[in-house]
C-alpha cells in the first residue's frame, strides 16, 4: 500500500494514509515531513503506538521540549517525562491524570509565552468520548494572505505580548500569580507577523487572546485591534474541524496554526498523549 496525501481543507491540514508510524522507512518519513511543511497539520489514522513509538516518531522531527506547566504542574505517564497527558480521567485518588479537564480549550498556539516556543506538537488519541471534544485548527498563513489591508497596516511592524498566566482551558498555571494586566504577566514578546523558517511564507502569530497586548498601543486600542484580528483569523474558510477516532495521530505546526477544543461530557473519558518538538529558533518578523 502506497503513501497518499489528501488535503483536509483549503487553509490547513492533510490526511496521510498508507503509513504505519511504528515501522516507517526513511523515504516514507521524508514524504510525511514534506506533507507537514506543506499543510501545517497532518492526520494519520489507525495507528497503534506505545510510549516508545510515539517518542521515536517525535524525535525524527527534532529534539523534544518538556511538557508545559499546567494547572497541576507537569503530568506525564510513569517513565515518560517527555509525554504530556491531556485528559479529564481521574486516578484512584480522585486527581486528574492530565490537563485541560473536559471544558472548552480556547484558540491558542502551544507555549508561545516562551521566547523559543516548540515548532510542533502532536497528539495521539488513546480514548475518545462518544461525542464532543473535537479539535479545530486554523491556518494562519492563509489568514495572513487574506488579511484586509487596514488590519495589515494597523499591525505592521508590531510585536504582541503572549501571556504565560493562563492555559487554554482557562486554568491558572501552577505557581503563577493571577493577573489581568498583560504588562505584569509572565510571557514573551513576538512579532505579530512571522516568516516561516521552513517555507518563507508570512504567518500571523497571536498565541492566546487573554492578556494579549499589541506593543505601542493603548490597552483600549490594542484590544480593539485584537478583536478585529481574531474575528478575521477564525472565519470558517481558514478552519478545519477534527473529529477524533482512537488511534489518530495529529501533528501541527505551532507557528502557522492555532487550535481549540470543544467541551465534552465530563462523565465520558478522553485520554490523549502529546509530545512537543523543540523550537529551532526564536520567531523572526516577516519584514526583518
Ligand atoms: C494541546 C491541546 C486540545 C485537545 O494538547 O495542546 O490544546 O483537543 N489539546 O486535547
Ligand atoms: Mn494546545
């Protein structure tokens, strides 16, 4: 069976079929990597991966980053500190085995509150609720190309402060002081429009909406601009909705996509394992 790549939408995503990640030759890996560079998000269904398989596949893309600090710190499966668990399931003491609960996770890109965020993240689906918990992806290169001229002018040359206080589930990160002031919040400054290091294309880079701030503007003007920008990038033509099946492996580019998750019934079980590929370089402005 040969490898095949089928786009999932106009702006972001492709499904790759004919691939068994646990026994992937170098030529097929090169095709997977090319599809990832072209489509910013890839889906491989029907995989059967142990922790070692997931780590081995992840490492083919580069060095790994440790998991993010979440509401209960960093939670990993025993013996796998580089794997991060996203789950609402409780252990025998009644504590969650992972992060993000069963609620909505708002639009974001991973760990952009760091100076050098991870280039990519991947999620492998171990248990999936019967409904809900879909993950949505937004193509920030297509959104950038379609940016209305007045928004482009208002954003030109500016940087954005990315907040490190709250995660996408709205939870306070462990040990961080709560604040609604972007200037007081921990985080990182990044150019609002990046040059993608692999394909040279311009991409919008927003991180999270909460506590976000556009450099050089009043808070009110920054908020007004951010509202217009977020309304633009989250339009349906830039978005793909992923309905999960057990065995799905999804990998996304954190520079050129954002993602969010629908809530699901907290009585149902959802278990995902995630890895994150360390950033090769700090984000660079498109114009620079
Ligand atoms: C993540 C994330 C959403 C989901 O792991 O980075 O945002 O669908 N997960 O679990
Ligand atoms: Mn995320």
